[in-house]
């Protein structure tokens, strides 16, 4: 082939080369776009937006919070959380009212409980329909407990302390329990409080210090042996029956899930004893808080979204509650008291977990 023929052949093949080059560039561009899309799909979305500072407390403690999560997170908390139902004896307990309208019999009108995570209570007996909405009356509530019980008491005070007709008396004491009566005898102190205040309702939150040995029939018994459990149940029943014999209802608020795993397992065992005692004693209701502070996987979590703001719930020990945690606990207890005892008790500064 001479030089002129080769030039003619090159001119004829040039459009084909341009076409092939165009196709190659198109394929390369498409591949880059697909790779970018795959990268975006596999990149996790940040759970914690930029941090600001705000105050959410009944004290002066300032908490670190973040902006509100997406609506999907808020809905997930409401729809996937399963709260344990309160546990009580089916026998009707009718203490003298003495001006307080708290009772466990069902009426035709329920109190205004608005917390979507709360569980209402149904009694085994029916009372005559009420012609008008229920009123609180004049009620005296005595709250006792250990340091975790104090967290509950502070939360209740913040939510209900200014309620007309309600006298809330806080008599918790840190480092106490039912297995160390040598340090602080709750039977003796409760006897004095019942005589002094004549409460309509006694709220109890004990157990944080009770994973320790006891002397049973002159012998040391270690937690949680069968002999230890039997003796501890006797102590719980004594406290329950002391209050009900004095004409008071009892609400035993269980220990929450804890950070230290072994310690938390012990709290679960103690809670089962409190629930057992409630089943045995008319006038006593056991209220679990375990699910309130467990995440969707049923695990301990130290922080959560509270009213849309990311906040600490517990102190660094994984046991005691921070100011927002106390607010959540107090709100939950307030709404449960309203539902269980059929009175219009309202949380004044409600705080609820809206997402994890």
C-alpha cells in the first residue's frame, strides 16, 4: 500500500476512533457516579449533631445537650418500648380515706395520663361510676429510700411538690437498706414516720446497698444464697405490712438497670423479691423502672434524648441519676401514681426519653 492509500485509510477510520473514545469516556463517567453513590449509601449518618449548652434540672446543674433528633428516632422510642405492668395483690385494700381520694378500684373516668410510655392499671373490682372527674383531695405521701431512692424523691418533688392538696414528705437516707439494719433500722424509723405523718401512700425505693451478707439465725449468709433470699423477703414483707397496717397504700418502686453488669444482675434479683412481696400483700403495688432506662436492646445506657435534647441520665458510677435522669424518673413515677391510684396528678415539668 502506497502512502496515499494509507492516508485515505486513516481518514476513513477516524470517525470510528472518535466513537470508541466517546463510549469509553461515558463508561468511565458512569462508573465514577456509581462509586460515589455507593459511598454515600454506606456512610453512617451522624447520631449527635452539634453541641450546645442548656439547663434541664431541679438543681443548678448544667447539662450538655444536642439538637433534636429526626422524627424517626422519636417514633421508635414510643413504638418499640414495652413497659412492665405494675404488680399487686388481687385482694381489694380499702384503707380509711381520711380526705384523700387515692384508691385502686376502677372508676368510669381515668386520670389525664399523657405519657405514651406509661402503663395503666386495671383492678379486679369495680366501683360505682363517678358522676364527676376524680379529685386528689388532701393526700399525704411519705417517700423513703436509699441514695437512689433520694433521686426518686427529688424527681417527685420537682414534679409534684407544688400540687394543691398534696403533702410530699421525703425521708430517704443514703447508704441504708434492709440487709444492714445494724446501720439504720428502717422498721423502727418507718414506725415513727407512720405515727408522726399518718400518710395515705408510702413510696419505697430501697436495694442499692443490699448486695451484702446478713446474719440469719446466728449464721452469716452471703448474697444471694437461698437462706439470704428467704430472710430478705421477710424484711420486705415486714416493711410492707407495717405500712398497710397503719392504713397506707404502698408503692414499691424497683431499682433501675445499672451500669456495672454484675451489680445490675443483683438488682434484678432484688426486684423479683419486691414483686413477690407485692403479690403477697394487699395494698402493695410493685412498679418496675427497668425498661424506662433500658435502650431498645434492653441494655444500660448512660445518656439519651430527653424532651429532644441529648442528655446524661446517670452519673459516672452508672448507678445514681443525673438531674435530667431524676426528672425522667420523677415524671414516670408521677404519671404511674395517677394511673394506679386514679387521681389527676400531673407532672409540672414533664421530662421523658424521646430517643436513644
